[in-house]
C-alpha cells in the first residue's frame, strides 16, 4: 500500500472513530441539516406555492446537497486547520506527514466520501418527507458523478485559499461565514435567468455551473447537447481553483513558517 | 566536534519575527547567531528564561520555523533525519482519540507499517507505564499520562533525532524521573540524538551531557554540565558541628575575617555554616583554627553550584529559573 493510501486509511479510521465515539454529535448535525432543509422547503412552498415549487424541487434538493458538500470542503480545508492549531496538533501533523498540502487533499477526499454517505441518507430522508423523488436515471449517473467530483475539487481548491489565510491569520471566522453564505447563493443561482455577461462570470465561480449541470442531468426529458462543453469548462474551472488554492496555500504556508505562526491560534 | 559525527550542525542561526501587517511592522529578534554542534547520540539541553529563544531554536531545527539567517544541517545523515518531537506537550494529542488511536494515526501518517506500529506501541506503552490506558480517550487521562503518550508518539518510527520542548513540565516527580530514565536508556540503546529544552534545572542536570544556556536569543554558555559546574565552582564550604559550639565558631571566624553565613534549615542540634574562602589553600588555616578550639565537625564538604545557580548567574534571572 502506498504512503498516501495509508494516510487515507489513517484519516478514515480517525474520522470514523470520532463519529462513532460521539454519535449524538453526528445525529444532531444530521438533524440540524434536515431541519434546515425542511425550513428552506417550507419557506419556498409558502412563497412560491405548491404548484410552482414542484417543478423546482429537484433544484432545491440538488442545491442543498451541493451546498452541504461546499460546507464540508470549506471545513476540511480551512476551519479544521484553525481547530488543529487551537488544539495543538497542527505542528505534530506537519512534522509527521510527508506533505501537509497533500495530506489536506487526501483528508478532503476522505471527509467528502464519508460525507457522500450522509448526503445520500439526507437526500432519501428529504425525498421521503416531501414525497417528491428525484428523476434519477442510471444513464445520467456517470455524468452526474463526474460533475459532482469536479465541482467538489473546485470547492476544495477554493477552500484552500481560505485555508492558507487561516494558517497565517488564524481567526477568519467572519470571512468563512461570508463565503459559506455566498456559496448558498451560488448553489441556488439560476444561470439561465442571469443576463450576460454576468451569467458567464457567475458560471465560472465555484458551485454554480456544477449545480446547474446536475439540474439539467436530472431532467431526462430534455436533451443536454452542451454536456461535453459544460464538463470541459467545469474541469477547467475546477483545475484553476485547485491550482490557485494550492498556490495560495503554499505561499501562506511559507509566510506562516517565516512568522512562526503554525502553532499560534 | 564538527564533522560527519555531528547529528545537528547549527551555523549562525538567527530569527527575527516581523509583524505581518504594514501598520504593525514591529520586530522581535528571537534568536541571534546561534552556532552549535550536537554529536550523534548526545542528549543536549537548551536552557533559558522565558522568551530566551529556546522554542524558536528547536522549531527551526524541526523545520517548522524558517530561519531569517544561518542554517541547520545534519552532517551525520545522508538525508534529513527522521524527527520525533514533543512541542506542545499534551496538546500534541487528539483528545477524542484513545492512546492506541493516536499512536495509529500519527504512526500511519509518518509511514510506519501497521504491523511494526502495533509492536512498537505495545513496547513503548509498556515502558512508559501507560499500557493499561491503551483504549482510554486521551481527554480522560491525567496530565502525566497525556505527557507520556506525547513522548511515546515522538518515538514512533524510531526517529534519529528527538526534539523535546519541556517534556517533563507539570509532571509529578515520579513521572518526570520515569521519562528521564527512559530517555537516557533509549538514547543509549538507539544512538538517538535528543535536544531538550527545560526550565527544570534538575532535569537538565540529570539528563543532559551538555547544555547551552540561552539569554536574549544568544547562547550565553555552552559546555558539558560537569565543566560548567567546575567553572562556576566557588570556594564555598559547608561546616557542620554541634549547635552549642556556634558562638565560639562565629567568634573565631570573625576574628580571622572569614566570610560566612548560617545555613537555614532544621538541623536539630546541629549548626551549619557556609564559609566562603579566598582560595583552596585557605582551608588549612581554617581547619587548624577549628582544631585548636577542639570543634568536632559533623560535616565538611565543598559546596558545588547547581545548574540552577549557574543558570541564574549567567542569565541574571530573578525569582528562579522561569
């Protein structure tokens, strides 16, 4: 087994152990996510009415689950660093891991894979409660999975920018909150209803294009001729965010090493 | 001492911290031109009051802080040695994980095979007396147990260089002595190089072969402990005799213009004086005088300075070695 696979296993075992040891925390987290969604759902129903909402429910579910992934990516790449610095394990991890940036990517992959289980459970629960089932076809699954993976990779890259800032400036809670709030809007942005050139700009921001593509993939009645082009753009955007995030993180890490800030909190 | 046997070679190492923001560009010179050579297999102590630069120096050796100037090299090794460290004491642990889970996590990210990790964990936990705490979450352990677990983590993967920042801080005497004993033993068995910072002079004195005393970022003294003691040795002697003889002895010393002080302490019927002589030869007339008075001595010895005395005289620190 290669070193990085061992690291992935170590991260998986650690996360799983903590989740099982503190099941109430896990269940409370799930319950809050569920209640948040139901609040969102009821609010939308009140504002739009049942008829208008039923057509958009796929969008509400997809937007919400992708926002959940965005929060997980942000947490792994930034808030977890702040927590590690606070509890004192950050330097120890730095000393033991072959490369902290690499470890963060592995950690994100593990967290988000575990999170996918939570997302599936949440999505089933939401569909059971609302009585509305996503029109998922097996044929769309590979393209959906690829879209989700690419979107998340971009989100992780964006999260790394915050992570780098967190490594150097530590207390970035307000900025994180602002970004999480912005992600919520991006998750629900209707690209088709935004005028040019803003549509193109928003489409290149994290999350927006991915959610838009997933909504289209969930509408089997409509053809999706631009899937290839959209996937290509999504891949380019995600690669850009991943590279930018890694570069910013690397630069901030150097600043933190120069300033002796790794252990500060 | 320089050469291939040097495990750690530090050359003109300096660190100046600067504020990150343009309106807070204050500078703090934490370490200034520190040069040290630490041979393989040595336990080296870095001592100094708070803010002397010990932790910054040790973190520069670990690669966690980038030096402003100078360099750290490891001539005895063909590549960067494997480093184990205790930098934040019990805070180095994931408190929600048990001892074994912490060992498994840090061992695996360090690249230690799981089979080796199980064997090493059992051996080290047994040695450090925490084998029965294997499955207890770290947060439910005592401070001493957490500290021992932090030291165990530092030993994972058989490191070639161990960096310990205050490894016995806050421990009871027995736990502190256990850790010191094991460090000495493991250092000898594995030809391990250890750099330890401590405020506890007794720990440094018992553990370290050599110590460097830091003051305001600089190495103010660096010698084997025995040499430092010899260098700072004064001609102070302790005299012990029957308390009833104290007035006669004091009268004699005053007449001979010998500087002395009564040593505090509960000695029952015994009086103790610390006599400060000009040189070693002054012992003879002192003894002759006491003999002429027919004073029977119950104690007579030269008082050697402790590392704490040396530390205080070098750093000029007051109120202990903190």
